[in-house]
């Protein structure tokens, strides 16, 4: 019998971050992954700003930046008829990763780091914690949840040997086909099939030299039938990912079929070596529940969405960071009985919004199938040029929503959570494409540069932090005393720097371990203990 406080099932990017963040917090856990941890088919390739802020907290930004993508490779998104000799209909230009600007709201920028580069960085970090027992080739077979623990059966997939694990909490990061979700009997709501898509990783040493379209990151192919395929520069060198977008009808495709489709997209002679193929189903689903009392769903086990927007893993990592400090609170004894319930209350609405937005982005991309391209766009000459310009401009406007999503990635908030305490004012309106920093309760605590060169975000992560702001901030002792009496870790930091006080708006701002504001005010509440009890879910 193995005993561990937390059993994490699944070693994809989300499971690795759950186990790694628990390890970073000093909480023992065991993580099991059925496979060998090698990513043959990178799906995710853009960890976004908030994910990089987490990586900053964990000291991993440099490793992600250096993980392998060609940082000089252009990142434009381009709509074309073919790569060699085809027409360009429009493009949205973005700088190469090295030149990507930092948004004023963050010390970090989004990165291009596909999973075959990103996951090993997280895995190495997770394995570096002696309190994390990460086992590959090990799968969850079954579990039973009891009042005071979870009893799980795991199996070594090579030998077939089974072992029993007793844990206080089980976290299912086991992806779309989650056995954890199935065993909990949790259903999902939404659309189970948007498209049947096939991804192919291929190598071509000649493509970038031979293509007549100016280089970019993502090429979207428009044929007489509308949008039919995409190719992305998956490492910025000679590896590419082709996606045959597909539709709601399942097709059996051979390597020869796929090669023919890739050749159609390329449009001229060029070397192509198929490396791996992956048929997958594009879905629009959110789990109806995010877990039970002791078992939780995190990542793709809880939601599945179209990759149009790069929301999937990024949403999963936000969930990881939401649940780990709550598990820590329960295991260390300062978490109240309602603390873990707030995981679903906070995260499910965010997932539902992201899943819906991703499906809307897909619908806009596929609008071309209803509104078929005029035949003139495939014809040479001035009339063709004019048709291409008109159609390309329309398509560029259609796709805009997918590229500008800082509000989705950083502006998510928990203002209706039972464990945050609002001050009766409304936060600024939320928008998918814009992000206004605010210290309203439930929102991500703002970034501002400190005089010593750190970001305010560098102050958060372990325990609660009470920022005392301005020249004469109120005494925080009663709140710190109240926290201490409940065993809740809290420290106070005084900052009298105009850049910080302006963006933090109030004299006192209490920030949770995940970097979201729990409470704010210009004076301590009359009953500090009641506040502490509320934020710890008592
Ligand atoms: C083409 C494409 C592009 C994408 N691009 C992006 C992007 O740019 N940005 C983004 O944020 N997201 C993107 N996504 C989505 C992203 O890849 C997923 O959201 C992410 O991989 C989910 O991570 P996960 O760890 O939850 O699940 P998974 O990656 O599916 O990992 C689950 C793991 O659990 C293991 N497992 C399953 N069952 C068991 C068991 N019983 N016992 C032990 N282990 C088990 C599996 O072997 C697997 O390793 C993209 C997806 C696709 C398809």
C-alpha cells in the first residue's frame, strides 16, 4: 500500500504543473502517467501570458524561451491558396518570438513553445522535487472515494502488476478520455463533435526555401470549398504540422491520402517526410461537475475545446494553479470545509466561456464554407487581384478575434466566488481582446514594476500576501493575528511607490497564493477573523 496526500493522474502539461506546483509548495504527491512522457505529436504550441507568469513564479521562463523553437522565425498568420505559386489573400503580422513585445500589464509575454519543447521543461522541474514521486508507464485502473480518503488501484503497464494507493485527494489530469471523470459519473455538456480533424507532423528541408508566400507561422488554406487545411511552423526550422480541418463526418485516411492533401497545400515540388499522424475530434464540451469531495478534474478532463485561440492548456494551467493552493490548505489544516468547493465555482464559468469563444473562432474560420469564395480569387489578372483583396480583407476581419485575446488569457476573474470578498463596486467591463488591470476582489492582482526591478507578481505564490500601500498604510496586525490564529499563512508587505499604489487603487490589498485578490479596502474590516474564515472557505 502506497500512501500519499495527493495522487495526480496524467502526466500531460496540466498534470505536470499540478504535481510540480504541489512539489514547489512542499506538499508530497505521486503522479502517474500511462505513457513514457515523450511528446510525439505536439498539440499545444502557445503558452500564453498568464502561463508564462506562472512559469516566472516557478523560475522557468528562461528554460521555456530556450526550449527549442527558432526565435527568429516570423509568426504571421496568412490566408493563402497554396504555398508555392499560390495567392496570398491576407495576413495578420506578428513579430518573431525574440521581438514579441511585453504587454504593459505583465512582466511576461506569450511564447511559442510547442509541447515537445514545453512539457520536458515542466517535467524536469516537477521531477526536481524530492517530494514528487513521478512514475511513467503507470496507469490508474480504479478508485473508490470514502469519507476520509480515496483508495486507488494503479497498474504498471509493462508488467501488469497492480498496486494500491491511499490518498487524501485524487486529481484527474487524464485528458479528454478521462477515466476519473467516467468513474465519477460526470457527464459533459456541449457539442461532442465540431469536426473530425487529422494532424500530421512532417519534415521538409526545402519548403521554406521553395515557398513563394512570405514566411509565417500559420498558413490557412482556402480552396473553392472554403477553408480546408492549415500548416504551422511547429519548430520554426523544418518541422511542420499539417491539419486537415475536416467536418462532422469521420473519414479513414491513409498516409497516401494525407500526403496528397499536404502536396495540394504546398502546391509544387518539394520534399515531404511524414513523421506522425493523429486523428482527433474537435469538441466544445465542459464537464457538468468539476469533481466530488476528494476527487477533482483539471485540464482537458474538465473541458475540451477547439484550438482556435490557444485556450486549452492555458485554461488547464489556470485550473492547476487554482486547485493546488486549496489542496495545500486542506492538507496543512488551514483550509475550511468549503475551500475545495470554490474550485468549481471559480473555474467552471471561465472554462465555459473559453470553450464557447474557441467554438465561435472556429465558426468564423469556417464561415468560408457557407460563404464560398468567389471563383475569381483563384484567377490571375486585375479582376482576380480585386476579388482577392475584397475576400482577403473580409477574412482578415473575420479572424481578428482569434489573434487578440489578452482578456481571455489574463482577465479571467472570480468576483462571484464565495471565498473572495467584494467591496460593492464593479470591476471594469470584461472584454476578450482587452485587459484593464484592477485590484477588485477576484481579479488577477496587477503587475507593476517595483524600484528594485521586481514585478509585484514576484511577491505572490506561497501563502497570502497583504500589500500595505502608500505613505501611511493602516496597521495590518489584527488581520495577521487573525490569520495566525487559524494557521493561515499570511505576510504583510509595505510599498510606497507611486507606480504600484496607482494600479492597486486601495491602501490594503490581500492577494491569494494563486495571485488573485481575495479582499481590498482602505481600512481593515471590523472583524478580521470573519474575513480570514471567509477566504479560507470556513
Ligand atoms: C492541434 C492542437 C493545437 C493546440 N494548441 C494549443 C495552444 O496553442 N495552446 C493551448 O493552451 N492549448 C492548445 N491545445 C490544447 C492542449 O493541447 C490541451 O488542452 C492540453 O494538451 C491538455 O493537457 P492535459 O494535461 O489536460 O491533457 P493531455 O495532454 O491529454 O494529457 C493527459 C495525459 O493523461 C494520461 N492518461 C490518460 N489516462 C490515464 C490513466 N488512466 N492513467 C495514467 N495516465 C493517463 C495520458 O497518457 C496523457 O499523457 C491544442 C490542441 C490541439 C489538438
